[in-house]
C-alpha cells in the first residue's frame, strides 16, 4: 500500500471520488463547507489554495495532497484573478 492509503485507513476516512480534472489556464473552483471529508491531489502545474477565514492564499505544488477532514470551505485556482469555473 502507499502512504496516503495507510493514513486514510488509520484515521478511518471513507468516501468516494467526485471528479478528476485536467485544467488549462484561467480556472477557479470553490468548495462549500460540509460535514464530509475532502481531499485534492495536485499532480501537475500547482495552484493557489484559499481557505475561508484564513489570510493570504497558499501556493501548493505538484505532489501536494490537501486534506480537509471536516470539509472546510475553500477555493483552488490558477491565478487570483481567474473567474469561477462552471
């Protein structure tokens, strides 16, 4: 098994995969708060992460995994000026 699988099994997180995206330029996704856990794996190109209630966005890079055990509201985008992707 890989390390991520071991960690998720240890904390007993269960769930399902919502989507997989391959994105070009000019994109932004916003995720509402919820009771479910959520994670994102950044595989190529990096992104900015903005967590509701936090200060400046954080730059995340290839290979980073973002885990939200309680489903915090947050946004991921390629550029702070990018419009919401639908």
